[in-house]
C-alpha cells in the first residue's frame, strides 16, 4: 500500500514508520506543523508540535530511507482543537484535546488529504490493535501493553477511518519499541514521551485559558459555596481555573466541619458559582452521553459481563450497561440535568461507580478489548438522586 506515516518526532511514530516500510509498503513520512508560531508551543521533548520535534522526525525519516514532508495544518488545528478547547472550558466543561485532535486532524484532515493524493492508509505510533472481525469489519482492540494503551483517545474513529489506518505498535511493549529504535539507529530511541497539552507552553492550563479566552471568558470571578449548606466559603477569579473533582488550590478560608478535604462538585459558568463538598459527592453511576461515534455497527443495547466504559485517558474500566437512544427531537437528557439534545445519545449505567467525572469528557465503550465507540459526557448523576427527583 501507499502509506502516509504521521511522524511526531518521537520514538513511537518513528518505529511505526520503520515497521510500515519494513512490511513492504511505499511509505512517505509527514510531520504536522500545528502551531501558527512553533516557538509558542512546548520546547524540548515534552510536546509534539515543536521545531525540535520536526527536526527529529526528519532525521528519523532519513535513517529509515523514506521521503519526508511537513504539512501545515495550523489553521485547521487552531479552529478544530484549540478553539474547541477554549469554548468547552468557557461553557464549564472539561474537554480532551488529544481525542479531538485524533478525530479532526490526524484521522480526518490528514486522511482526507492523503486519500485525495492517492495514499491508501495513515500509519501512526498509537498503541492499539486492528483486527478483521467475523462480519468483515475492522475492529479496534486494546494494545498488548496496557500501560501504553491509547485506544481511549482513538475511540472517536469510524469504520471508514479504521479501514484506512495502521497501528504497527499495538502488539509490542514500549521497552521493546525503544530497543528496536536503538537497533535501527534512530536517534530518538531514548527521547522522553510527550506529556500534557501540546499547545499550552508551560503546562498551566488555567493560566493559559484566562489569558486566551479574553471576551469569551464567562466570568472573571465568583463565589465558592458549600454544596450542602449553601454557605459562601470563598471567592475565585474565574471558573476556568476549576475542574470537577479538583481538591488542591481551592483556597478556602473556612474548614469543613468534619475536617475532611472538600472537592469541586459543580461549576456554573454563567453565575460563576463553584460548588464544593465531600468526596462522596463526586460518586456517580449514571451518565448521559451525546454525539456518539461508533467504530462499527451502531448497537442498540450493550449489556453483558464484558461491557465496560473508560472515562479518562488513563483511567480504570467500569462495568456498565449501555443503551443507545436514536435521534428524537421530542426527547433529551434534561432528566439528568443536561441541556436537551435532539441527536442520538447514549445512557450509561455504571455497575462500578466512578468519581470526579465531568461533562465534556469522553466515555469510551468496550466489549472486552474491542472498542465499540464513544460519546461526549453531557451529564452525570447518582441513581439515588434520580429516584428522589422522580418520587
């Protein structure tokens, strides 16, 4: 096949490109220039969008012996990932920009351009596995190395995208990948992994948001209140500095009566109110999800011993029951406190309750190791709360 190898400048994508070439494919390496001003993104080895990363990718392509190009997708990245990140936080939600980048950039903009240029597939260094199912569809499964498994951030991929994707590292552990890179003479063999959000230069998400949001910032301050008593415990200088489940940095002047720490339980961006309370207030077992994306056939109900839901990029799996609700303008998720949504949605019952789950995060649904699909969390609740609301 003619394969585009997306090369970030790290060890994983370099070995993935080398393996694709070694398998006999006609491989061309590309590095994505995602910043309008690369110096404003991370420096060193912490990110994936720097000038240093571009140079590392070029050197790896030279060693592998494949053509190499830089594609400027900075405008598309800013619109679809950076702007989305800011809009979601301004609305009081907690997005995952890496997941959005995979959906909108690496497996949409890049793949669309590649197919138009006559390429058959895009290869990346993600840790996930592809298999052909009994029905002939391409299935995505967790990687062998569970510590590096990235199927969660790939849960937005559709069947058409999976059919044109290659994940050469899914059957390999990270130490073996580094050893292979060294044996191939790739200079990135010992390069540290990237961390955090690539477009936040210093890793201070809250500070970056306050600076960049400008007029879109829904508020510049508000009250921090006790969720039980309604008492005002302190003030803050913007809701974008908080996430559901946050414990540190609350700067509360009044300790809890029981002496236990408080956590952020709710964020109301319009009024600027941040509600805090005890840890048990974070516990939820009901999730409403919107904008579902399916890796294959759209299910109706998922209910079995192997069905699980992952709610964070490196979070645990929760046993679950999942019901898929078709689009219906007359219905919505308002019963769980979310804005009404007339598109298709999912309703998730967690058999293993979770803590600190925020609207805007992704719920990725698994059947065993197979990724079924994903949805954006629009609301969460406890079953006891729903029973009280309907009593």
